[in-house]
C-alpha cells in the first residue's frame, strides 16, 4: 500500500501491523509443533525422520485448539489486568487536577482541541525522564509521566510529549503494542518451557538413551548404515530441528514486536507536531530525554511502551525505538524543526553543578591596583592622617587661612 501523507502512512502502517501480528500469533503453533517433535522422540526413540515429522504434524492438529484457547485466556487476563500489573511494576498512581494542575491542564487542553477523550493521568516517582501510554479501551487509557520529566521539561516540551502519547492512543498503537507484548510473552513462555523440557530430556537420556552417545558400541557395530540413519540418527536430527524451530520462533517474535514498535515512533512524533504545531518543542523534549529515560526495575515490556527506550541490543537489532538522532532528523526534514544538538552526557551536569557550588564558596581573588598589593592582604594602603591646620607643611606661606575663631575663642 503506497503512502503519500501522514494519514495514508497511518493506514498503511496499520495494515502491515495486522499482518505482522497475525504472523506473531502463528509462531505459537510453530512452538507447539517443535514441542510435538520432542514429545514424539521421547515416546518413540527408534523411528525415521519422516515418521517423527508426520506424527508431530498430526499432534499439532490435535493440540492447535488447546493452544488457541490457552493463548486466548492469556490475552483476556492481560486485557483486564495489564494496567494493574504495570502499575505494580512502575509504582504509577492516579493524580487529579488538584494534585498536578500544570500537567492536568496541558493534557486537557490537547484533548479538547482535538476532540480526544481524556485518558487517565498517572505519575511515577522516578528521576528518569520518560512517559508511556497504556490501555486497551477508552475506559483503560492512561498516560504515565515520571517526576523527573516534569522537573526537566518546560510546558511546551511536556505538551509535545503528551501529544506523542495521545497520538499512540488515537492511532491504536497502544492496543496493538500491548497485544503484541502479550503474544510475544506467550511465545517466550512456551519457548522457554519446551527448551527446558528438551534440556531435561537430553540430560536424562544421556546415560541410557538409544539415540544418545551413551549407546553401547556393540549395538552400533551390529546395526547397518540404513538402521543408523533411520533410528538413533533420525531422533538426533529431529531434536535438532525442534531446537532450531524454538530458537527461530523466539527470535522472530522479538523482531516482529520490535518492528511494530519502531514503525510507530516516527508517526507518533509527527502526530505530536500536528497536535501542538511546535516541532521545536518535540525536538527539544527528545534531546532532554535522550539517554536519561531508564526506569530502574521496569521490565522490558514496559520500556518498549515509553517515549524513548535506552536499552538496545547488538547492532540495534533489538532496539525497540529508532535512535533519537534519526527521529530528530526526520522532524527537521519533514516538519521544519530546529535541532539544538545533543545535551552533554548525564553525569556531566552533576560535575558542572558541583563545580559551580565550589566556586561559590571560594574566597574572591586578591584585588589588583596601582599599589600592587597582590602579594599582601586584599585591602587598600593606609591613608595618611591630615596634618593640623596652620602648619608649615599644610600652609607654606605661614598665613592663617580663613576664620580661626571657634566657640571657645581664637586658637
């Protein structure tokens, strides 16, 4: 689907996202098939590869309804309780207008200007600078903001961040990402379960399994080459296939989930500019959040919902968000914003503030002047006392100056 503007990009992204989500759900059945392969090897240890593959496919058809029901139950549980689980992990709590009038008014004004239902507002006590949106329906929608973000950003920048999160809600990104995280969690759960079963089975069969290296040398010498390909060798090949399927399914689930998240951050930035009409505020907010958004104790699933996720994998393969630099470049190119450049590293501000405090307690430098007392005390040289009136030094002519009469007569 070709996309030429913001709204066609949103529609195209939704179409691709639904395809990716369907593929993510299909990975559950790949894992069930891998588990069936391992189960067939455990039950029938002396069969051919073709037999194992065909039997596992039959087991998949039998187990598919059960796997679907389990995944559906998982999704239903997350649908009703995911916000409570996120709040338990992050410590976020609801706030009212009286508690946070500044933040509440900014969000309310954005919602009124665009006719968007007002989501719940939550505060997370953390010095990190970040925010995220959650919810699967209008009654559950919520935006959580950290206290660190409120302290570091001005009103225009906070408004831009709120516009970013509102765009996620308006475009349906929040629902999609929550479901993607849930399904990826199902894939990860089954993948870890089957991998643990395989590990336990391989350890237990290592001492007496017919397909393992512990088989007796006499049985190997008496078997023909065709038997070795059809029995013990076939079980080893099938187990390898099952392990590869489990690993590939897990990796694909992570990549698909990250692809869903990455593709939506650019659109959310653009949506924020559309709401606020201020690309510079969005760029400035991203620069202030950059490398300062790590939420201690938060799971990876929560970090994937944030404005910025500083957690990255090797070569950015497992980075859930585009880099801040690429997002800023897009805003400069397409929205006409101005980039002030990245801020110093997080530890630099602390060192700079400490240096300023130490300078305040340092005594002022020695005063320089014509008397050149830099090496001595910082005080002017003593001023000589004036000589008495009428002396030769003060009156060389010797004549009295002015009236010398006082209240007690002539001096």
